[in-house]
């Protein structure tokens, strides 16, 4: 749920800053880029810190090799994509890449839900809820990729 809060709150706050006069954030599209970037910074950092990293490694479907490397690579891609979202010249490409990354990582969420794993000591998000959240995140990334 924290990534959704980051996306919504980051977008809302960026939009308010735009309305207050910062021309770079004057519009929903640039505000959405900021909210999406905030979300991916937050989720990307988790790939590298303590127990949560171990939980993410456990989420990787067992049939895939080197889950530790996969978690590292996806974390780097999330952080790089977040930076790319903040640069107008690369924002569309970053958003498209992050949309593809969301699709590629979704099977790990399905696997974790089916195996009833935990993340930070709590059960992972149930599959129905996770699917709905994933669709929101994907829609936000696509909106940035194809928007004005």
C-alpha cells in the first residue's frame, strides 16, 4: 500500500507546487512523473536494504536463477527509471521501460501470494488487491509514456 500512497501523495503534492507557481510542475502530466518517480525510488531502495531485500529475494519464483541478482538488477532499473522520469527528455522512455518492468516483475508477486510469503513480517498483498494495484501503477506509467 505504501507505493500507492507515494504515487498519489507525490503526484498531489507536485501538482500543488505547480499550482503555486513552479512552471515545471504546472500540469497533471509532470506531477504524475514526480509521483511515479517517488514511488519507484521508494520501491527501488527496498531492493537493497536489510530484511526486506531478503524477503524480495524469496519472492522470486523458484524456477528463476540467481534471485539475488534479479532483485539487484530490478532495483537498479527502478532507481534509474525514477531518475529518467524526472528528466523531460527521457521521461517517456523511462515510463515505457518501467511499464515493461512492472509486467516482468508481476509473476514474482503472483508467486509470493500463492506461496503465502511475508514482506517485512507481514503477509504479502493478496493477489486480487496486488493485481488492482499493479494495474494502477501500469496505467500511471503508460499515461506518462504516451501523455503530452
